[in-house]
């Protein structure tokens, strides 16, 4: 009877454990990271008799955790990818809405400015029209600065998210290490009995960690795991942890770099190892979208200021003065210095004086470079930060200054001490939108007229005509000094007379000082080699050179066409009282459609549209990538759930099965008890 009772008892106890396990599965059906468990039954050793082996009941050999490590790892990998795309898409969408918004973008402000200039050109003496131009010019400055401010806010938001992500990651790293310790000390582990709940908690912590950054998980002894960054830097080894951190970048103080500190080792920069997860997505956004947006917006601001400044400077205002700058000087000392950032790791004395001069805004790229010194500190490399290529290298002269020429800008090294390893961040356009400012505040100071004009002598016998000319510059492009012709306020120095004469049967012209006709500025000479100032019939004859290196460069160009006669004269003078002259206003308005950016292939609106388009394409692509990564994650989770997830219908069936087996085992015990009672009654 004892054997039958034991058989029933083991069945009752075994199926009670199975019922407990099934009930635990059901109650944890919605617990994150929970893996379904099942009881593994094992037949007890039988009792051998002459007639054979008689069974003695059942044992529970294990409570097995149903988990597939491959599927768990796949979920971690896909979680990391989806989190990266989610962070990237979220920030890109915010940037895209900012740049493309009707009330936040640049398009409306650009259109309004040039529309105001066009209206002012129709009535250049109107003070209300001039005030509208100033209002729209200030509005475009405000819009550039507002966008720059929004970029900065988004950059600071990204940095805050990075710092919080690092804190969360460190908490999870410590959790994994603590669970490693608890698992390795778990009773029964040596006999192969896993602490299922601890394993689930560790897998869930690792999954949450993969949401923040991509990690590799390597099994280790004692049921522990080692957790590594993408290239092998250890975050967790057994119960020992490393600590992620952030700090201000030595090369660029506006951005953060990631560090890893391990016990007994110094802090290391691990920027390149932070991939995947939220942190990887934020890093990608900063590098691939936000920093280029700073540079592209700054390039538009610099090109706009440069071209309008030049055109305004060669005009004349209502009071007969040369125009001067409309917007702030793109090559002021402060602007040039702001484009260079010295690395905090440079050696003492850190006294370098370096600036970046914009030489040609139409050729200016939107990018950044590193100026790095090597050897004895006088050799240098200029490295394109986007590609890592060396685009210029050489050796500093002794003594300084020196100038390094690149497309659209020059790096001016004025002085200082340089050591091997010193580096400087070169960003020609990064702060362009922040540095723009409106300098003109009086309507009368807007230069809508041209400062020079031409007229024919009323006694001319021929039918030749002189055009109203083209202003090229009021400054020497080589030295930036005011040209002699414009050094006297409100005058052309000297006014000029173009007088035709016969030179041995060839019609030539002399350029004379109109105030003193005996002063010949440039004489015509048909016999000279090459001939000088010889008039050619049937074409427009330019009077002055357009080459700043030519002595005959005056900063303006006039053309005479038709059939002049010897003795005919034309006069070029300052445009005194030219208040109704709109020539310069029309040229300023025409800059709206002039291709002044990207090597002469885009205008301002197209340049800004290129920025909006690039961000829009990135946003659309990130949305597609996000959808794809989410689909992959859903599939991975579904595959894991098919193995580890709790199916309530299945568990309900098992519950009935185990309940029936429990009842049957109890009945076995009841039968054994009845038989025992019957046996006892026979001896009474």
C-alpha cells in the first residue's frame, strides 16, 4: 500500500507544481520580458521484482524557461535599430517643420525683401517705399537669427537627451552587473537549475539598454554575460561595470562627446562606438542634419549680405553719398575670428591669431575643416571633416603672417606659437546667420542711384551715343582701398571728357580731365602697339578696363556706340542730385534671380530651397527606415513570443490537464487508503 500511496503522492505534488507554474505563466502574461516556464516531469526509479520493474511515481526534474537566445538577440538588435530611427526621425521632423514652415522658414522673408526693392525701384525718391525696404531687410535679419536660435535650442535639446540617455544607460549597466552577481550565486545553478526570473530580468534590462545604444552580449561562466559596445569596449564584465559619460568636446565646445570610464583606467572618448539606439540616432541627427543646416543657412546669409552689400556700396543715396554697407561686413575682424575655434587640448601658450576671410561667396562651400599642425609645429594639414581627406598642406613661413587659400575662403594666420598636435576647427559659414545685422537705419541712406552718369555734348556732329554705364566697384578689389575716383566726397575725381579726334586717318579718343582739358588722362594713339583708344565702328566700344590690375581700371564701365565724328565729346561725372535715379535699386532687386551661390548655379531662394529639400529628403527617408525597422522589430518580437510568450488559451488547457492529473493522483491515494483499511479490517 505504501508504494501506491507514494505514487499518488508524487503525482499530487508534481501536478501541484505544474499547476503553480501554469498559474504563474497566466498571471505574468503581460509582464515585460517574461519567458514562459514549464515543468519537466521525470519518472522515478522503479522497484525491481522477479516479475519485472514496478513504477514508483514521478519527479520534477526542472522548471524550464522557454527562451531562444538567437531570438532574444534578434529582438535586441532590432530594438536598437528601431530606437535609432525613432530618435532620428523625431528630430528630423522637427527640423523639417521649422525650415519648411510658412511662418518659420526663409522663403517669405526673401520674397518680401526683393518685392520691396522692386517697388522702391519704381519710385526711388519715395520715403515710405524706402522705409518698407528697411522693414523687410530687418525682417530677414530677424528671420535668420530666429532660425539660428531655433537650431541652437534643438542642439541643446539633443545634448540634454544625450545626457539623460547616458544616465539611463548607466543605471541599466549596473542592473545587469547586479543580476550577473545574483545569477552566479543562485542556489541550484551548479546542478543546472537556472534562476528563471533573474534571467528574464537581465534579458529585459539588456533589451532596454539596446533601446539606448547598440550592444553585444557574450555569455560567460557562471551564467553571467559580458556586455560590450559595438567595437568591443566592455560595459559589463561579470559584476564589474564601466561608466558612460558625456563632456564638452575639446575641438568643438558646442557639442558633446561620449566617454567611457572603467575602474582603474582613464576616461576614453568612445564617440565612434556609440551606434544604434537613441544615442546613435541623436548622434546621426547632429552630424548628418543639424550641423549641415547651420552651415547651409549661414552660407545663404553670407551670400545675401555679400551681394547686397557690394551692390549697395557702389550706389548713391538720397543725399549724394556713396552707399556703404547695407548689412554687417562679412569680413569684419570679429566675423573672421568667430569662424575659427582653437582646440582646448592645444599646448601653451595658446596665443594663435587666426581668422577666416570669405574671398568669394559664390564658391563658398557649407562644410567644416580641421587645421592641424605637425612636425615642428610649422607644418600644417587642412582636413575636410566630412570626408577625412587632406585638402591642403604646407609649411608656415617665418616670419608670419600666412594665408591658406581654399575655394571661397582664405585661412589667415596672423601670428602666434604653434606646436605639433595643435588643431583648429574652421567653420566659414556656421555662424553666418547669427552674425548678419542691418547697418542702415535711415531711409535716406539707401543707395538706389548710381553715383556716375554720362551725357553727350550738345554740339556733337555724329550720331554716337554713350550708355549710362555699369558700376563695378568703389574699392580696389586687390587692396580694398577706396578708388581715387571716389575719394572726394560727392564728386568724381576727376570728372572725365571723352573727346574724339583724327589720328592719321584713324578715329581715336582721348580721356581728359573735364575740369582741365589740358590734362590728358589716357591719350588715343593709333600707332601704338597695341593701338590705344582706337574707335571701332559697328560695335559697342568699352571705355575702361574691367581688370583691377589694369591701370585703366576706374571702378566703372561705359560704352559708346554709333558713328562719332572728330571733335565730338562725351562727359562722365558724378550723379549729383540724381534722386530719381533707380539704376542701383533695379540691380539690387535683380539679385533675387541672379545665380550668386554654388558656383553660379543657384540664387538665394534656390540655395535655401536646397537646404529645405535636403532635410525633407532625409526626413522622408528616415520615415521609411523607421517603418521598415518597426516591421522588423514586430516580426522579431512575434517570433520570440511564439517561443517565450504566454498563450492564455494554451495555458488554460494545461490548467485543466494538470487539474485532472492532480485529481486522479489524489484518487490513487484514496484507493490506496481504502485498500489499506480493507486489509486492516481482515485482522479484526
